[in-house]
C-alpha cells in the first residue's frame, strides 16, 4: 500500500495482479509506504478506510480521496498463485503446489476448510467497503495495467516506467469445465468486479 496524502491518492496492492511493478516505480515518492510485509503491502480497502483514510483526509484537506487497485481475471489469478507456489519446496513448505495439478489446487480452494496451499483471500475482499459495496474508486483490469500507470503518472506528475517483476513461471493451466463452473458460481462476485473494472 502506498499513500500520497498531498494528492489525495492511495494505491492498494491486490496480490498477484502486477501491482509490484507500480509499487517499485512509486515507492520512493510515497509519503506513506507499507510495502515490506504481507499485511501492510496487501492492505484491504476496509482496513485502509479504518486506519489510514482518516489521516489522509486530515492531511489532504477537502479534496476527495482516490483509491486505485488492479484485479486479475479470477481463473488466471488463481493459476498465478498455483504457479507461484509450485516453486516452493514441498518437503519444507506446506504451501507448495509442486506435486498437484491445477485442478486439484482449484478443488482445494473451493473447500470450506482450505488446506494451507489453497488458503487465499478472494480478490473481492481487497476492494470492497464495509457495507460490501465496491470501495475502490479506480479499479483496473490486469490487462489495463499501462492505463493504471498512466493515470497514476498524470495524477502524481511523475513519469512511470514499468518493469515486469514477480512473474510466475509457466505451468499447468487446464481447468476441468465442471470445476470451472463451480468456481464461477462460488466466486461470482470476483468475476463481476473484474468485468466492471476499467479496461483502458
């Protein structure tokens, strides 16, 4: 999470959505930087609204606060997590997915009591307000990351040169149609939010 009180702007980081590149480019310019821990870097909108928005409003005056976040197509987002965790040593890390298929990973993610390797918070939880409405004012699709960068550059008056960082290796991407249908039904809100996000 990066905050720019003087500009009334906050950049939230939903995991596995490419925002590490934005954070790397803007970190030294932010007045508020929570980037080195998972709970700080990946602060939810609800947590931001509770803890930091009051300070941002007091610091920035009457200007409305702008929040920016990026969402990934939900199946691709889950596949990115699967590929990322496939790099972990299964002998040492229970979060490893190295010895399972993508189908098995998705099936575990759909369980009520998820095992550690599939214990992930849905993307929607990062961008919703306390009343479960969309809290983030500027929500971009992963494919529109350059558009998000342009908006931030114009708003902050800074040139942005994005580098590809934290890219997961290629891997199994096939998802059983029945399992996909279950996933789409269970996480319909994630798909709806992605569909509503800015594409340019």
